[in-house]
């Protein structure tokens, strides 16, 4: 306690110095990596390399500079009393809203124009008539994904409980709930990886379509439906970007958990848990809509 | 303005109840309902399913409605938007409404 109080007062004496170049570099490297997807994979490799370097640099800096000991600076009107870092996360999440609305709106707009039946729906609405989309549950494994949905909901709960524990300064509960969130996040990604492998290899669902011969071999001689390639693209774009977000969240959670086990968070210093939590809950919300748009309708 | 934010922020949140577990049960319940009615689980004979009387757009509206309710609960309680000022709520809400309107238009027109 006295130690953290000493660091706190030291931190307050150096206010305004808690800046870091590494988040900026992480952003630049991510942009380079994505740019490579549209140009050349070598560019992506450079971006990923720079990304790993920047994350490493940030981790090293975190060991020496006590970010987060001072819980950020507060804003003036109109965000009076809101910490700068929290405001930054909310603005970041606003851009994420636009991004995910874009890719999900694309899929939704395609889906509602088709006549594929909903499984269990009105039999008069025949799934085999004028199908230009997969009926729900016909290609994708809905029960398995439902399990994943419950996992993500549970992880949101454990995340918010970890924040509550931090607000109360209960070290054991911080560790317990952060670890639980981390494990649930890893489970989610693992199940999705399993699902991807099944779809990719056994169903022949690819982001870029596939040759008729391979499809016929996997589906007992059937011809490739005309909607197959578009369906695969929308599926992998949506779940892939969401999965990448979950994976990023898992990295953040791994960092929080490791730090928590070293006693890195206290009643006075826990804003990082709140910020990663906001991101994690946002990813949960994206999945809520994604589960409906991709799997159920 | 250079002050630390901890005391005010913490006090405000601690003043409210934390129905985290109840929210989780609600989210799981709604998800269960979605799965029960809208996927090929043969838990209810088809002719008794409410879904069999619904048409495509009715099903889409019901399911998206469920998703909106779930998302609202997560944002309100887990992301603490219930206890934030409207200024903070506007940050994610305005792009959400704007882009949703654009894509709803694309979907319908």
C-alpha cells in the first residue's frame, strides 16, 4: 500500500509525461499489415513484424513507466469527470461501430434479398425454391455456435465482476475473474478455430469460392450453388474480423491477468481493467448481432 | 484541468446496484429463446412452434429485436452506460443510428 502510494505521488509529480509512442506505432503497423492484404503479402509480413515489435516495446515500457497508476486525467465540458483514456476508448469504439455495421450491413442487405427459408419456419416458404442463400443451420453449426454465444456472455459477466473486485481492492477476486475471462476468451477462439477447420475442409466453404470438382467431392457429386462463394465471403469477413478482435482482447486479458497475479491492480489503480472491459463488452455486443445476422436469419 | 479521476468516478459507480448476474441470466435466457425457436432443435414439434406462423420479415424483425434488447443490456450494465452522462452515450450511439439507418435503407429499398 505504502509503495503504491509512493508511486502514486511520484506519478502525480510527473503528470503529463505518461505518453507513449508505442500505441501509435501499433496503429501504423496494423495499417501497413491491412494495406498488404490489398497489395502484397510481403507488406503484410512487414506490418505484422512491426506490430509485434511495437507490442513488445510497449510491454517493456510498461515495466519501467507506471502507466495507469495515475488513473488518467479528467476532461472538461462536455465530458467533465471522464478520464481521457476512457474517452479515447469510447471514440475508438465509435469507429468500431461504423466498421462492424459496414460489414454486417453488407451481409444483411444480401441476405434479406434472398428467399432461403428459415429452418423451422412456415413450410409454405420452401427453402428449396429460389434459394440464393444458405438456410440457417444448413451449412453452419448453430448448436456449437450457441455454446460459443453462452461462453462470450459468461466472459462479459466475469469481466465486469473483475472490475467490481478491483473497485473493492479484492486481489483474490481480481485474479479469479480475470483468469476466468481469459480462459473463456481462449475457449471461444478455440471453438471458432475448430468450426473454421470443419467448414473449410469438410464443407468446402472458402472465402474465395472453390473449384466445382472439390465441392462435388465433398458433397456427393452436387454442383456448387451460385450463392456459395458470396456466402463464404460474407461469413469469413464477419466472423474473421470478430475473431481477430476477440484474439486481440485475449492478448489484452493475458496481459491484465499476468499483471494482476503480480498485484498490479488496486482500488486506486484499475483503470486498465475498465478499459479492456469496455472493449471486451463491445466485442460481445458485436457477437450478439453477428450471431443473429450470420447464423439465425 | 489536471486532476486524478479515481475518486469521483469510483464513488459514482459504487452508489448504484450491480445486477450483473441477473443481466447474464437474462442474456442467456433470450439467447436460449432464440435457439429454441429459430434453429433446427426439435425441442418443440414444428406445428406448435410460434415461428411456423411467421413470415420472413416478421422473423427477421423478432430476431433483430432480441439482439437489440441483449445489446442494450450489455451496454447499459456491463459497459456502465446507464451511469454515464448523455455526452458519453452519444459517442457510440450517433454512428450506430446513422449507419444503421443507411443500411436499413439499403436492405429495404
